[in-house]
């Protein structure tokens, strides 16, 4: 199953991933600012879905958000609970949220939808829309490309999306784009972007 493959792939490199990406200092300041601008002031629960090492969940909590980190990979959840003992981190999958309808003020899926087969994106966005309260916020980080296409990501197969197409998919699931942040490329990074949308 796709989810099992993703879990096993990240579990096998969890220590290295934490070392390379697991602190807020390793996140670009523009990205941190974007996330903070859209989710830091959320009035109600915020879910960081696919939180990995948990550093961005912790960042959001530092901004005053009632953030919970959720991830498939036990190694990441154990690390987050140890490093950020004041935070809440739970094992779980972003395609089946343990949250009542319209109960969360915001969702962050920061590079955690990149491994979803394109045909599964609508179901996941619909699940997010179910859980988010009216006018609640969704923030995504994604890889960018001229067409939807798989590529050989270092952990496991991932997909790049055109920004306009992703925005259209958000609309189809009941969200409205409010801001996008194309991220400049450099020799070390693939083109990528952040997008924020509100429910309704
Ligand atoms: C590229 S990492 C990003 C981690 C973190 N958001 C960050 O910025 O460092 C992708 C994360 O998404 C998680 N993930 C992928 N599919 C998931 C799913 N169905 N449910 C929960 N987590 C998932 C992976 O376990 C991994 O931690």
C-alpha cells in the first residue's frame, strides 16, 4: 500500500532526515514567515499533518497556536515528543483525521502531500475541508513543475504540481486561495512553493 511505502521509506532515513531538516533554523525564513502569517494567529486547534520531526509544530505553538503534530512515522513522533515535550504529537494518517467536522481552525501540510498519487489528492483535500471550520485556513508546501509529474525524490517517489493546477484543486475541494509564495530556485533546491487558502 502507498502509505506503508511512505512510512517505511521515512522510517529508514528518520535519523538523517532529522539531522538535515529537523530544526526551525533549517527552514527558510520566508517559509516560516508565510506559515506564521497564516496559521500563527489561528483561533482554535491547528493540525500540522505530516509534521515529521515536529519543529514546525513547535514553531506554531511558539506563536501561540494550539498546534498538534501528526505523522505516520513512529520515529518522528518519538523524536518530537522528546525534543518538544510541551507539544502534542500523535501517530496518524492525514487521509483519515480523528477530528469532528468543522472542528479545526487551521491545517498545515508542509511537503506532506508530495508523495500522494495525484488521483488521491482530491479525497485528501475533501477530508481537510470536512475538518476545517468555516473561514479556517489551509497551508501547503509543494514542489512545482510545468505539469503534474512524478520524480525521483530522495526518500520515495514524489510529485510536482503547477501552482495554478493546485489552486484549482483547492477550489474544487471547497477552499479559496488567498496567497501563494513561489520559492526561488537555487542549485540545491527544486522549484517549490507555498500556498494558503481559506475554507469557503
Ligand atoms: C517531506 S517530509 C516533511 C516533514 C515536515 N512537514 C517538514 O517540513 O520537515 C513528509 C512527511 O509527511 C509524512 N507523511 C506522508 N504521508 C503521510 C500520511 N498519509 N499521513 C501522515 N503523515 C504523512 C511523512 O511521514 C513525512 O514525515
